[in-house]
């Protein structure tokens, strides 16, 4: 059964793309019956085929360290979590991961880690970028996901060889953002984070953002506004995934009830909402790169492939040594803790082929949106 209002909203969103109304998006996000979900995902998949084809770009993901200066209530590597064993990879280990990605033909690398603003760290990243560039003949495009930094730091990293930057806003609901980030002195900090997106654009990155989906205290209206925000910020890339509680954080276990008494964590509902968000994003930003993230896979073994069929076109397989993966658990049940990089690649090849898509080996896979903008990859 597809509600008549749902069909009408889907038609309008298809026609207006970036101009879609928040009320229509809210209705699409509420798709719950098999028929409605199928109609939404099909529409998004058609747009993806038209804009980027049945091709998946793989990014080798390196989790370079779990030391973090921030205390986000939801995150397993938050500053106050004493139960995590902290690690930082050496530059050699990062280069080894980059070589592996290069050898695998992934075409692109993502360096992600806890947020640190100290000079030792920012200089270490600069050095690592330079070494990665040398070791791979400058052939890989490099995405950073290292949190809020000054424009000067962003610029230095760009000059050292990074091309893209992913900074999730987590939510555009300022009040919820304030509650989730006790280290944020006041609500204005949301705006400070948003200004980072301007800084990144100003120093020539391909810019990505995203949110967590199904956070306690978040409404469908909030998610519809998140979608509108992606359009307003005119971003090239989106990385987002469902919220998953982590037991050793204030937003896991008993703390979760205290934070949002009405919230119950339902994995199937989180996956559904996550996929609906991907589909809506594809309808709004037809030529963006959209990631199908590990959080989807954590809740459903086929989650990432379902993400591809709902409109995503990027997957970020881990190329970090399995030895360190246990230290990088942002949420409960993170998959692939013991699966090494070659196994991951084989499994992805099979599952991607099974849905009728191919892997864009040896290509950087820039978002068509960024290419149209004239952003270089050098
Ligand atoms: N559930 C889902 N995603 C999470 N992240 C952090 N903690 C969680 C969680 N509990 C996401 C945030 C962050 C990214 C690195 O991981 O969106 O930006």
C-alpha cells in the first residue's frame, strides 16, 4: 500500500530536487510499508544510475588514532571513556595502509581519527600526508575526517596532499546538538562547526558533511531540515549513518532512557530510516557522492548493499591493521573487527556483483558535483 499523499510528495521531490519542500521530505522519510520503501528507493536508484551509473567507488579507510579531545555523549572514543585503550598509528603504518589501498586499486584513501587540535598532531598529519603522497606517486585522492580545525590547518593539510574533507554536523537541531556535546560552551558552537564548512570550501576542498540518523530526541522534521541543510550548504559529499548506542557512553544503557525517555532503540527501524535518508539525499543532490556507511552494516549484514540500492555510491572498506580495530569502536557491534583487508575486498567484490554493480577500480571517483564546480584533484 502506498498512500496517495506519499506518491504525490515523491513526484514533487523528484521534479524539484534541491528545491523540495521540508514537509514532502518528512513524508518520504516516514516510508514504512514495503511498497512505500520500494517506491522511494527505486526513484533514488534511477537518479543514481543516471548521474553516476551502477558503479561503486571504494575508499581505503585508515583509522589513524582514537585519542580525542572531545566528549560527545554518543561516541565510544569520547575523552571521558576510560575503558578504551588509546592508540595512534605511526606514519609508517599509515603509509602501509595507503600502499595497500593503492595496490588494491581503491583510487582513494580516507584518514579518520579522533579530534585533536594540538600542534604535535596537526604537524604529524601534515607529515603523514606528504609521505602518503610520495609513497603512492600522488595517484590516490585523499579524504580527511579529523574534525574541527582552523582554516590555517585545513590549508596546510590541503597543501600537503589532501583533497576532500568530511565534517559531519551530526544534527542541524541546535538544541539537540548542544545537549549531545557538553564540551560545547553554548549553542553558538554549532555555528562554529558550520563555519568550518565555509573554511574548507575557501581552501579548495571537496566538502562533505552528514548527520546521525535516528538519534534520541531527533524528529523526522529534524531529518527533513538536515536534508535541506545539505542543499543549502551545496556540499559535494555526504556521509551519514544510523545512531547505534555504545554501552560505555552516557547515551548507551541506562543513560539513554534518562536522556530521552520516549526513545527505544529498534535496529530495523534505524536501518529503514537510514536508507530513507540516503534515498532522499540522492533525490536532492543527484550528482553528489553518498557513502553507504559501516553503521548500516553493523545493524544489518546486508546494510551497505541496501544503501547502494537506495542511492549511495561509495563504500569505505577498512585497510587498517586488524590489531587496532578494537580500539576504534564508536558504537556497539562494529563489524569487521577481525576481517583483514584482502578478505574485506573479496567479500565486497562478491556482494557488489550480486546486486549488479561494479567497482570503479583505479579511479578517484570524484563527485560529479565537485568536478562541475571545477575543483581540481591535484
Ligand atoms: N552511532 C553512530 N554513529 C556514531 N558516530 C559516533 N558515535 C556514533 C554512534 N554511537 C559517528 C559520528 C562521527 C563519526 C566519526 O561517527 O557521526 O562524526
